[in-house]
C-alpha cells in the first residue's frame, strides 16, 4: 500500500459559485500541478459535469470520485459519491425530482453551465442549484446508502451550511462514512465537542471554486490503489487502509 493525495471537494463551472475557468480540463491540469492523485467533483445539487472530468482525468493518471454537494432541507451541505455511472444517474434523477423550481439569476448567483471536451457550452441549468432540496439530511443519507454510495456531512467546522451550524448536533441514527472539514478546522476542538468524531474518518478538502485553491489542502489515503472500493475501506479503517488528515 502507499499514500495517495486527495482533494475531495471541488466545484466545476456548473456550480453557480464556481469560476468559469473551472472547466474539466483546467481542473485536471491544476490537480496534476498540485501532485494530487485523487479528486472529488462535487457541484451543488448536480452530477452533470462529473463524467467528463473523469474521462479527461483517466488520460492523466488521476482518479475522480464522482459525486455532488447536496443541500438538505435543513440547509446542511453534504457530500455524496458513487461508484459507477448507473448509481450517479439514478442519484441525478433524485436530485432533479427534489430540487425546487426556483429560477437561477446568473447576474446575481452566477452561470450554471456544463461544457464538452472542446469547452463549448452544451447545457445550462435553469433552476438555482444553490437551493435546498425538499429532503431532510436523513432522507438524503438513506437514498445515498440505498444506491451504494458514500455519504458525509461537508465542512462541519463552518458557521454556515454545516451540520453543526444548522442542527447543532449529529442526529441519532444518521449513517455517514466520514465528515468533511475546511482548511481552517481545529480537529482537536471538533473532537472534544463532538465525541462521535473520535470514531469517524475526517477528510480535509479545499472546497475549491477557483483553480488556484485546488489542492491547497488535502487528505491522504493509505490504500492499494486509487478506486472507489479502496477509498471506502480507508474511510471505514478496514484491512489496514486509513485516512490521514493533513
């Protein structure tokens, strides 16, 4: 086994808050510059740019965890990742069914566009992706698990849109594989005030919306190879796999 460097929370230009330079090709190039081995693509409430990033990355010895950053009805941001295209597509259907019909205003929130390999725009999402789904955190977690995905609350140390800021606690019975934290997180403090974290893997990521932020912080996975199953084992601490927070 060896250590693989990962930044598991990156937005593309499809997220309204994502810079238009965050194209799949640019993200892959920047990730390689920062010596990353694994990246997570996590646009707000959509998975529609994941596959192209993964395709380009596969030509550049970079593994992509395809997923999304979901906003629950409680305004909690959570990350969900899936092993294959079938699971990803089924979860996209779920997102489409539960995202409210609130129209995006590009002048205020930003553009929500997907591109092809030539970086021509092929899709624009009309509904505001920053909206909260009409699903609770428990319902979202249950759906992710039903599809065989990985689920964890994002940037739990933030004072907005985190499980701690919105709920103040981790709901009893909530199933999650890890927690995400920002570059500013004080891990000792978080663990002292949230004992449940002592038994959970912690993943520090950049939450990049701009190219220059990709890989500015990262997490390492001690695994056999960079793939979904190995990362899942590391998150669970199985078979000698582990997560190392930097």
